[in-house]
DNA sequence: GCCGTTTTCGGCCCGACTGTTTTCAGTCG
C-alpha cells in the first residue's frame, strides 16, 4: 500500500525529536518539523506527485536533501537517518517528551545519568526520589512530573469542537463580566475553527488594575492551576480541558489576537516577511525600532506587513500568504450563501421528525428547498426503505409540495452502496428522484483498492449524484475506511458526480484538506447536515467551518444555488 | 536542513512562567 503523507511527516517529527535529544543543531531540527508540517498540510499525496514527475523540493521547507529522503521513504518505506539514530538513542525517549515539564534537555539528562528510557522507569525514579538530585531538577520538579504521570499520563487528546464550544463560551462570558475587562475572545485553533481543539486559548484586553487573573483561577470549573503570572495563567478545568488566558492592554489587542490565533506556521511566515521590511511583530504590536506602528486591530497588523486580511480559517501555512500577496485569496463561503439542505432523514427511517416538520423547520431557516434522504432497505437497523415504501414517500412529498409556495421538498434517498458497487434500490426507482445521496455503511475493512473501486463502480450508475460521508470516519472514534481520495475525485469529475461535506460534528467528512483537494481537482461539494431531527438542521455551520478551512467559495458548493440551477448540475435530471 | 527584493553564506520568531538558581536554563505555546 502506498505510504501516506502523514506517515512520512511522522518519521520526520520522530527524527526531529531524537535529534533534539541528541542536542543537534536546533535549526536542523526545525527544518524536519517544518517539512513535516508541510507534508501534513498538502492536499495531494507525495506518492502521486512523484508519479507525475513533480519536483518536491519546490514545496515550502523541503529542499534537495529532504526531497531525496522523501523519495527514499516512498520507495523503501524507511528513513535510513531515523534507523541510524535509533541505533544509539532509544526511540522510547520520544514518548518522554510528551510528559509535561520534560523537554529534550531533561530527557537527555534522565537517559544519560539514570538510564531512564520509558515512562515506567521515569515514574519509579520519581517515586524513589531520584530525580530531585539531578542538576537543574529539584523537589518541586520531581513532584510535578509525578503528578503529571499520575493524573494525565503522557497522553494528549484533542476534543471535538462541539464539546469544547460550550465550555469555552461560558468561560469567555464569565470573563467578560469581570471588572476592568474590555474585550474577550477565544483565539487559537478554536478561532481557526478546527474540527478538534487541544486546549483553549482565551485573550483578554483590560486595564492594569483588573482582577482578571484572580477571577480566572477562581472560576467554579477550575480543577487545577498550572501557572499564574500577571499576563498569563493556565488552568485545567474539571472536564480535563486546559485553558490558557493571556492578558494584554487594549492597544495591543489586535496584535495579540493575531499572534494567539496562529497557526504557528502561519505566524512564523508572516513574522519573517515583517523582518525583511524592518518590522518586529510580537503579541504587543508591530514595531519599527522602538516605535509601535500597529497593534490595536488585526487589520492594522496586516496593513503594516503589506498583505490583505487573511481569514482565521486559512491561517494554516498552506499557501495562504502567497495567495494573499498575489491577490488570489478565496472569497470564503458563508452560512448565508446556503439555500437548502441536501441530506436529512425523516421518521420513515431513523429520523425523529415527519417530512412536514422538517420542511417547515428548513423553510423557517430561510432555505428554499430540503431533500429527504431516508436510508435504503439494506440498512435494516435504521428501518431502511424498500422500493414500495419509497414510492409511498414520493407521493406524500408531492402532496406536501402542493400545499407550499416558495419552498420545495426534494425527493431523494441515502441509498446504500453495496459491496459490489451496486446501489440498494432499482435504477427505475432511483431515476424518479430529484437527486441521490449514495453512501457506504458496511464492509469498512476492504482494501484501499477494492474500497475505491467499489465506490467508483457505484458512480458508474447514471443515477449517482452525491457521495455521502465519503470516508466514513468518526472523529476520535474510528478512522475512515481506506480510499484513494485522488482517484475518487478524478472519477467523480469524469462522471459528473459530487462529494458531500457531512456537517455532523462527529463526522465532518470530507475534511478540510479533502475540501481543498476537491476544489483543486474541480469537483463541487454539497454541504449537508445529515439531520435526524429538526434541531440538527442547525449543524450546518460546522460543515461551513470545514468548507471555509478548505478554501471553498460559494461557487464550489452545490447548495448555494437556487433549485433550477442546482438541477442543471445533477446528472440525467 | 532551508532559504534568498541584504541570494550561495549566515542567518533562522520570541515572550512568559517556573523552578532552580543568585542571574538563568528549560519548557511552553
């Protein structure tokens, strides 16, 4: 099986960790990490790029040497430099780096003086009081390490955005009510609207006498205070989420918001541009010498650096800065562009509301149409519809449509793609529908080639319109089934098929990178909620987040169109 | 190891906090 970009990135990150423990040139270490970040943000697999004869050294952060190393990895599955370093530096040391409070210097010291190679040995050394005797360590450090191991281990876990939302917004509201506080915003990956959040970064602007830090650590949900200074404090909430609060004066608010929104890769790139223009950029402002020339708003910062405003969703170091300089930034799709939902369920299968209730709710949200997509019979657990029940549903939709003006219920299905690539309803039934959403619900374990061919065979059916939840992944629960996304997109383009961005917060499938891939290949997507209830219709915004992070504009999305225009894009309709 | 409107060498983002020190190293984001 061809190697994934993420696996190559993982090798580079591992090598960077080990090099750092060996006290290698820090800039060399950074080069490996930068290359890993580039690989993780690529919309295409390097395997495919190499097959097409592309020069990898043209990618940012990848020069001649790393391009060659990637080729070797693609050919052999191995990175010789990594194997070499693992011969004299135990690879178990990498795990120690994720223990809070331990960095490369200390890990190296632990290994050289106490022979510690893994987390278990570290814990027992800490319990035995061996750490406090090491240079630079002390009783407090030893205790902190032990505490970290006992409470959270070396595990790091990102939580789904929707889970982080309620916690973060409540805390932000609480902070807004504190004396002297002028502005509060949640920055970090939360503001970039990533699908998962590692910790929550909150930025506050307030006067010098505001008791905000004390109030922050007094917040009722705080379980543990990790640090507290005058400008910054970090706590762990009872639900395990880590929250960082940064406090800046109002004059620095925009610079700080920009700085703490990240991403790191984006910030570094912009700061480097600033440096070339003689500007120093930090969280307090943009400085020319000692003089602050910007800082109150993000717009000021961009203006000083000389590039147009870049939306937070795009700030991932994936080419947005080049695009901004060349005036090629996308005009990102907005929620108000959406004119209808193309994937919802009713009581007929596993939904909780009637068709009429769903339609009324969709109309109330300003939509012009709503497509009803109950499961097909193969999905027995969801009371999937056979041809006869579907025919009755179509008659019901006709009746409902007669009673409505300015709104249309579309006849559709979420038809199962069977193992052999055929669809779970007869063609003569499917072709009577306004559109079809086709999806995989079984046999997730097929090989990458067989799974891809299964779906492409399904697309060969002229009634196939939209591939629903294209990878089947559930965030933090299961990886998607193996598919060759590039092949799938090319096949979709040839056949006039589309892919779905499923807006369920557990799915968000396609991912942001897949959205970008689809756009680059020229395949439009539908952003759909897969709603099983009236309130689920409001999940649309999560799909929008994902699409915006994937650089999509209104034109790239099917359901920004009025029905007549949308109908013309669907096959054989 | 990468990079170039200071271009093939000599730079490479930078500030806050903690715990150890007694002026700062290490870690973190």
